[in-house]
C-alpha cells in the first residue's frame, strides 16, 4: 500500500468515527470509561516518567550552563523545555505504548470473534460504539495527563535544584514564572490534543482492520504503537513549525 | 418476506454462491442444508449485507439490501435476530448486559423494564439465574442459548440461526430444536436455519433447501425420505 492511500484510509477512518450521529445519553458512559481507562490507568507510569524527565532536565541543563548564566535561567529553561516539548511528547509516547496497543488488541479480538459483525447485525454502528468513545475519551484524558506530567516534572526539578544545586525554590520559581509565556503552555496542550487523536485512531484503525486470528491481533497492536509513535513525532515537528517556527 | 434473487459470490477463484435464489415466506422457517465449507455462513451474511455480493439482490419486504443506505440497512437489521455460529457474545459484558445491549441502544425502556425483559428472555431460553455470568464461564451450549436470547431482545420478525445445534450433545440439541420450534409458535416469526444436520433440518424446517457447490436446490418430500 502506498503512503498516500494509507494516509487517506487512516483519515477517512477518523472522520467516519467522529462524524456520525450520536446521543450523549448512550455514549456518555462509554466515553467516561475510556477517560478512566486512559487517564487513571496511565497516571502511575506518567508520574514516574515525568519525575525522571524533570530530574534529567535539571541535571543536564545545569551541567550545560553552569557558571555562565544567572541561576534563575535554569528555572526558565527547564520550564519551557518541559511545557513545549518534553511534557506533551513523552506523555503521548507513553500513552500510545499503553493504550494504542490495548485498543488495537481489544477491537481486533472483537473483529476475529465476530463481535463487530454482531454489532452490525444489531444495527449498532461499530464506529460509534467502539471508536468514538475511545477517540473522545483520549482527547479528554491526554491533555489532563500532560498538565499533570508537567507539574510533576517541574516540582521534582525544582526540588532537585533546591536540595542539590544550591538554587533556592524562590530563584527557580522566579525563572519559571517570569519567563512564562502562555503560548508555550497552550502550544504544548494543542499538540497533545492532536496526539490524542492520533493515538486513539491508530488503535481503533488497526483493530478494525484485523483479518485472521491471534497472530494478526498481536501484529495490529504493534502496528498501532509504531504508527502512533511515528505520527506523534511527525505532527510534533509540523505543529512546532506552525506555532513556534 | 425475504426474496433472495440470483445471488453470486466468489472469493478469488473459489465460487461459493452461484446464482442462488429462494424465498422466505412470512411465518415460515427455511432450512438451508449443506456440508461444511459450502458457504452457508457466507449466504446468511450476504443476505444481511454483512458481506458484499458479486451479483444478485436480496429483497427484504420489498426493499433491496444492495441499494439500501447505511441507515436503511440498520432499520432492516433491527427486525432481524441473528444467532452466530460462534455465538459472538460480547466477552467484556456479562449475560444480562449482552441481552440488554440492543434494548439500551434502540428502545427507550427504563433500566427496570430492561431488567425485566432480560429476565423474561432468559426464562424463555431456560437460562434463568445466569444473568451475572460472563460468556467465558459458560459452556458452548449455554452460550448458544444466551445468543438466542440476545437475538430475541428486540422481538424480531426474522430469526437467522447459523448452525444452532452443531457441536452440542443430543440432549442439548433436542433442547435447542425444541426452543426454535417453540419460539416460532410463540412469536410467529420467520427465518432461516442453517445446518448440516438432517434431523435438525427435518425437525424445524417448513422448507428445506440443499446448498452444494454453490447451487441451491429445494428438497422434495421424497428426497427428504430418501435421505433417511
Ligand atoms: N472472508 C473470506 N475470505 C475468503 N474465503 C472465505 C471467507 N469466508 C469464507 N470463505 C470461504 O467460503 C467457503 C464457505 O465458507 P462458510 O463459512 O460459509 O462455510 P459454511 O458452509 O458455513 O461451513 P461450516 O458448516 O463449517 O460453518 C469456505 O470454503 C471458505 O474458505
Ligand atoms: Mg458456517
């Protein structure tokens, strides 16, 4: 399959999943479940990853600029780095590893055991029933997770600076807040909205397109994560060009 | 009434359905008999538009499945209950939720009414008290009965059974056959039963067709007796 028809197929799957008549009454609960699945389910791993991202950022930055700039610059640099880039991208990559694969496996299994055919026969649109709640749920959960990850990373890096680098909280915080640009923060969030769409759509797309059995289900899970990761980084670059370029 | 007209379907070079035509009159249960792998499941799925066909048409109460829009197709399918060969129960839901799903999606019944309807349907198929179990913990025969209950949920005019008795022990087979007959008497619905088991076919069928090598032929009374 060539790249363009693949992209076309993928986007048309997304639009087919989203632009269908649906009622909040029926779908609310299913969306909420996905918000929990994606959000609460990913929270522990995200908190751990973000803490280390914060630590690495502060250690690396202080190593690179030590003695050459005022100390509050560390707060600024780490803050902007985490908000623009590290927070959104690492959260998205973690969630894609966790959720795109499990969505693909779950929906793929439903495909091979004819459960999707059963939905069709019951006159229940499987896209509305399966893809829509996952896409909307991830769309809600991922930005929230991203903000939590950023707060976590900044707190941890601030604490490290305070206790080990002799940069008091106040100084770090000055750099962080004085050079805070809303564009950085919201630009990062806009990215995470796009990432959410990519993650859930990849999971559902590869799940729906499973033909065969257990091996194909496994393969779909892998493809979903690989595709989502590549698309996340591609989009990251494109959006960076538009917002920050 | 469902009219199947000149349906043909092949996969690559393998012809599965070759100019198949027959008719399901209101109130009659048609049995399609045929050896394994002849395309009985493909026929059922084609009739409901789950699989595209190469040529031919299926007319549901005057409406063509092949020319129907997605919404029209869904409206038609709401009148059909389908019992899959592999039951296709939703394994992330328990028995009650499986049966309740079409009711939740397509009716405005309250939760209490839905619960009552589910209990009633479980009683009809003789599976009372199994509401809270998950499909994984049911035997093949029990799953089959639950699948029948789910197919009945919306009170369908047509019931499609794909191999309802295959793989069941004689007692369970008799139970399912009795259920099919009982349902037909009770709800006056019509439908198709697909099977490779002649005794099931004779027990439930008003008309019996034989599907072999893509061709369908109606069995006459004498032929049915000859098979014995
Ligand atoms: N999706 C598909 N792709 C390719 N070939 C298929 C597909 N589905 C079915 N077939 C082929 O069509 C033929 C008929 O299959 P079908 O499942 O309808 O058989 P069946 O009559 O229901 O058999 P059984 O009694 O074992 O269920 C088989 O030979 C199968 O190989
Ligand atoms: Mg079959």
